[in-house]
C-alpha cells in the first residue's frame, strides 16, 4: 500500500495522516496495512467456559482460539480504531469458541461489526443483565450501542468466523467486569445446532463463576 504520510506520533506506530485505503479480501490472509496482530490462546480465557473439566484438559495444548488484526490510530476522540477478528472453530465441552468479551472502558461508546465470513453470534449484555444475541453470517452488520458488553462466538463447525469492526479510538477495554461477572447467556452446541442457554452460574448470583 503506497502512501506518503508524514507520521503523527501517537507513542505507537507512525500514523497515516492522509486518506488511505486497504484491501479486505478472502481468504483474509494478506492483511498488510494492519499494524497490530494479537493472538489469544485458550489460556487467555480461563474461567470463561462453563465446562472446567474440558477446559483443563484442552488448555494443556493451549490451542489458538482467535486473532485480532487492528489498524492503529491515535487513541483520541474523533479517531476510529478498526480491524478484523478471526475466531477459529472449536468447542470447550459443548460451548463454542468465543472471544473474552468486554465493555468499553468509556461506556458511552458504541461499535459496529460487519461479518465477512463464517457463522456465529455477537452476544451482548448490559451491566444490569439485559442481554441480546445478534446472528453473524456473511454480509450481516451488527450495531453495539453504548453501555453493551460484547463477545463474538463462532458456531461454525470447521470454518473461521471473520468480522470487520470499528469503534471510537478513545473507548478502551474493560475485561475485568466480564472476568468477574461473566455473561448471562452461553452459546452451546445441542444436537448439531447452536442454542442460547442460561448461564447457570450467572443465575447463582455469583455471576458466571
Ligand atoms: C474492540 C472490538 C474488537 C474485539 C475483538 C476481540 O473493542 O476492540 O470489540 O476488536 O476487541 O473482537 O475481542 P476481545 O477484545 O473481547 O478479546
Ligand atoms: Ni469492543
């Protein structure tokens, strides 16, 4: 990608200060133009899956669960961070592979997702426990309003779930609230199809743990 930008320091990678474009095409392997590549392994999701026995057995090999490619921008109001998430297919017990899930530190910040490949859900929740689950399939756009935590879940059997996302650059990530309280719902495989069920540990009032 050619661009003749003078870099704007944001403490991180030099930032392009002139308009630019980049390509997002199947099979989503040539992701140059993205500055950050994060890999999350099963060990990063300790305590999030209901079936701890299966988790403890699987975490020994610490499989790669998902990856995030992000375009860095100054983390200031007015800028947008965007990128793609690739959630690989897999299960822990009957629960599908998923992202950690988070609220934005700045609660009054939204996010938009666009599904490029695969099938799944965006599970969302407020701090009061109101919940929603929007389906992901290619071409589907999902809007996450301010104050809603969000977690992507891949319900595909052998296919990656690939989504493009964008959100305000000053949003920040609050993982701790989800690590403490979990999500109210789980998405599990039952007789070959994805089903949204109550998270029994949430109802137990100790929130998802
Ligand atoms: C964000 C987006 C998105 C998300 C990834 C990985 O706010 O950055 O929601 O990029 O971070 O899908 O999910 P986790 O951040 O929950 O690991
Ligand atoms: Ni987010």
